[in-house]
C-alpha cells in the first residue's frame, strides 16, 4: 500500500480526502522500509527530547502545567512527573525541539516527528496502545502533514509561518484521531479543530517560542482529536474553504501538489535526520566548511575571507548575524560556518552556548563570512568559497536535502546519536534498554514501557 495517495481531489474536498486516507492507513500494509524509518523517527525524537528536557524552557513549562494540576495520565520525558495527557504533549513537544536537533521533511517544510509524536505517545500511554497501533498512527499523521505542507508551499513558510507549529497541528490531529479509531468524517472534523488552533511565527526563531511551537502543535492535535471524538463540531473542509486555512495563511494553494504521490509512495522515506544541532538550513554550509577544513588543512589564521552562496529564503530563517547565545547560534549561518571552519564539533550540544557565541576568535572569523543570497536555489544546497591568506581560493558544494539511501546505515548513525544524547541523562544501561525497546516497537503490546523508560 502506498501512503496517502489522494485522488486528484478538487479544492472543495481536500480535507475530507486527507482524512479518508489517514483513516485507511494500516500497519499490515506498511512496507518494512516505512516501518523502519518510523521506528527511527521515534528513537530520534526520544533522544532529542530526553537531552532537551534539561533546557530551562522545559522547566518553565513543567512548572506552569504542574501548578495547574490535573489527573496524572502520561509521562514526561526526562522527569518522574506525570501529567494530564494534554500537558504532557505540550512539555514533551517543547523538549523534543529545544535543541533543534530533531528531524525534518522539506515537503512540510518543517519538523514532522516532534509535532506528531508527543501528543500521539501521550494518548497511546493513556490508552495502553500497542507499538503497531502507534506506528500506523504516526505514519498517518506524518503523511497528512506533508501533503498539506506541499499544498501550501512555498508561500506559507515564506510569508512567515512556522510550519512545524501550523502544519504540524494537522499532522498531530490526524495521528491522534487515527489512534482513537475515528472514522474519516470525524477525522476531517479533527483536522478542522486543529486548523483553527494552528499558529506559530518564524520571527520567533532563536527564542524559547520556537520549541514552544512544537509543543503547541502536539497539544493542539491531541485536543482536536479528543474533542472530535466527543462530537465537537467543526467544518470538515477547513483547509480549502472560503476564509479557511489555505486562503488566510499564504498566497499559494495547490490541491494538485497535495495529490501528487511522493517518491516511493511515502513522504516518510524522504525524512531527513540531523547530525548537527542547529537549524537544518545551516547543515549544507557546515558540511562545506568541514570538507574544506579537512581537505585543505584550514585554520582560522589561514582564512582571509569566506563567501557562502545559499538560497535567499534562508535570510529569514537562519541569518542571525551576531548571535549572543547558543540558541541564537543555531540560527546563524555565519556562526555555524565559523564553528565548522574552526574545527568545533557542531554535533556537540556543548558547542552551543554563550562562551562559543562570544568567543573573540570565532567572532573575528564569522566577521569574514559574506553571504551571497541566490534566487530560486534549492534551500538545502550551499556553496562555499574560501579565500586563503596567500590569495588562493578553494571551494565546496553540498546538498543536505538528499535522504539516506541505506536505511540500515542511517539506523546505526542514529543509534550512535541517541546514545550520545541519552547516556549522560539516563545512563548507558537504560539508554541501551530504551533503544532496544524502540527497535522492537512492533512487538510491544503496551507503549507504556517506552514512556516509563524515557521518564527520569
């Protein structure tokens, strides 16, 4: 079975078509490569969330929702606390995005797993759902988000909306509704409830509000599905209707793009995992800089100037010129290029802090970086030319938007990433047990074991 393969839906029934396809996704029909990447998404999300749980923003959210109280229904990653499912979705979503180390899909464009999984896992823990049920629901939510994102691209994101927050709310709703076993009409209602909550602005990048967006998307989607299951009313054509989501959230709306089948039948197969703890659009520049340093033995003192060529759209995503802390550094093309040229490990969480952002040598090096924004380039492509002190020039070009061809090797890289993130928090033995449990997710009768292992 392919993923969500919408018939060439007229703009008048896109929401219902998406709901119908989400309802139809079944675990038994998922190809093994899709199941494997889905398991990898769960593992990567948990690793990022456990490592991100210590971020101050997560503590603030946890204090706020704990003060409000409520029935203990779901676990909090990295903590012993238990919260109402809606509160757990919010806190865990923010934790999963706090490090900006979680996965990406360019079709969305944004971070699908961190929007979909926190609410889904909270609901699954509450219901005692099986691993297979969670995997099928996750795929349904992931594919829904990417189809909607494709329909609204590129204008929605370019206009200033953070798709992880906005489109992610729809994906979370579809996943939670699928787990609840709702029929297609009720899933369409859930999508409508999600859409009327969806919000998030790119102008908040570099602040605590960006990870907050992910938590809100997860919470929005879970709330939408639960309200729909109770009979709460909404339009069932909210995406495409007059004054609906598409009409009010950007200049572009293409039902044909939503109906187009992704390569391999599933957007999930184009998932991009992060191996640098910064905005994904910094990854190709980082790889260029790392390659040039390695190939030519560059040192900061040998570099007279750096020219980075990259798509102009990144100017409003990750171009903080003079970051003053670690969070801003993750959204600074100049800073991350300077870090890579200086040999700093951009995969290390400790590399992103005030000391690095304000290091005099790095400040001088990033001051030599000039950005030459290109029109209509692929967003994931970068070229760097370095002028050396002796007048010679060296160049590199990379595209970070190519999915891994070897899923098994990708799994090995993600396991190493997971261990590096989780062992300092939970210890080596528990990190290994959690990793092995996720690898066997298909055979788990109750997802609660995963939640308990991920808790502090």
